C-alpha cells in the first residue's frame, strides 16, 4: 500500500519573497532525516495536470543534519504570478527528495495562493 503524502496549504502576496521552511522528520520516531548529499526539487504549476512549469522553486537544505529544507521563489517571480484582472491565483507543487543512490521520494504536496497586494 502506498504511503499517503502530506498536504499543505499556504499563501503569499504577489511581489513578496516566498519561503516554505520544512523540517523532514521520521513519522514514527520524530527524528529528523539527515539530508546530506540529497537533492531537492519542486516545480510550480497551475494544476497537477498542467504540462507547463510556471516556475522552478529554489530548494536547498540549510541544515542537512537536522532535516531542514527551504523552498523559495524570489519577489521578481511571484510578482508575475497573478494576472492584473484577478485578485489571486492558486498553484500547486510537490517537494521531491533524491537520495545519494538515486531513489526519489515525494514528501509534501503544496497548494499556494498568491494574491494581489494593495500597495503598488
């Protein structure tokens, strides 16, 4: 039986830096996974079924010994994510880890809503 992937919902203002900090822990023990030599990736899309990548998040591990992950988009990218005729736009991405042997594991499904700001 496949393991259920956790889901997370987030929000950000278009034109602000976006950061999703994660601590990846073992569910049974609560001990953080050591992420040394892992690669992390995430692609932002309008829908799960979208073929076009809207943006690629910059994902890294600032503290691999403690399971820390940061997935980020800078403000120049988020500024382009909401059409001027809409108050907000939602996107999806998942966070994938690739271990040193090449095994890929999806650890989180994310929906993020980017909204127009008032100050322009």
